[in-house]
C-alpha cells in the first residue's frame, strides 16, 4: 500500500526563508503577499518546486535588469 502525504512548502528569497502563509494559496498568491514587505518581489520569477527532504522548496528570483 502506498501512503499519500501532503508535503509542506517553503519559500526563499534572497537567502531568507519565508514561511508559507497558507498552504491553500498558489505560489503566485504567496508572492503577492510578500511583495508588500519586499516590493522587488512584484517582478520576481518563481522557481520550483524542488523536493527538499519532506517539503517542496519554491524560490523567488529577482528579475535582472537595469533601471532607467
């Protein structure tokens, strides 16, 4: 018999671990929540999920570009 298990999610940005505010939210919704605290997340890309032990790891990656 195979047991199905829901994996916890974790999010990282710029080396910081960010808690999952609500497992029912999509990664895009989580990014929108954190963009209030980190405005540069508004244009960040989401990478993942990657399996990391017993959790799924998502990363917010800042868009690279120039201002002006």
